[in-house]
C-alpha cells in the first residue's frame, strides 16, 4: 500500500547524504504514526553535481538548465531510505549512491528529450527508466537507485533487520 507523507521536505542546510536521510526519516515517521505494527518505507532521491543538490525542477526552463549542466559530466544519485515498524523502535536507515556519466548534450538533444518525458517530478530532470541511451553513457552502481529505489539493498535490509514479527 502506498501512502504519501504530507511532510514538508528539508531543502537545504544539510550535506547531500544527510539531507536524503533526514527526508526519508521524516516521511517514514509521518506515515508510521497511523500504521501500528506495519513495516514502513520512506525514501528520498536527489542528484548531486559537484556537491550541489539538484532536486526536482521548478519548470521546463529549469529542467533544461539542469540537463545542460549535467551533459558531459559525472554526477551522483543519492537515495536515503528509512525502514521502520510503526509503533516500535525497529528501524534501519541507509543511503545508496550511484555514479552516473552523461553523454555530451547539445541543444537539440535536450529539447527533444524534454518533449518526450515529464521532467518536473524527477530529481535532476531525467528518468533513467525512459533514457534508452540518450543521456546516460555509463552507470556505476545500482540502476534501480537511479530510477528511484535501490530494491536489492532494501530487500537485504528487510531480511536483516526485520526478521521478528510485529509485537502483538
């Protein structure tokens, strides 16, 4: 079951890794309050270029500018994950990191890409699942993380940290 948290995300004032972890924990805690005994997952993903967090673009012009900055460069995708059991102290949090190298992007490539996808709900203005080699040249690490959730690491965390059934 998916339940969006209605928390206001932290946007600045923390280092990128701390930021995604803090937002994941805020989201999970907000939802867990209403689901005693249930396993809750909160996650937050950002793109980081030379230490600067590139979140979701404000509009298409901002998306265009982000893609232009990412073109021909390597950036990092960070996803903070917080797993917790509602009404208990069971908790596991981590940050997954993936390095992504973009191809050089000219104006026409960016315009064409933006005409085909909706970048406004995507960190860094791109969707790896819809890329088909247009932007991404190479990925070091988890592709699932770039898409939005490092599934293998989440499953390993659940297996390791949530082996006990929920308390009565």
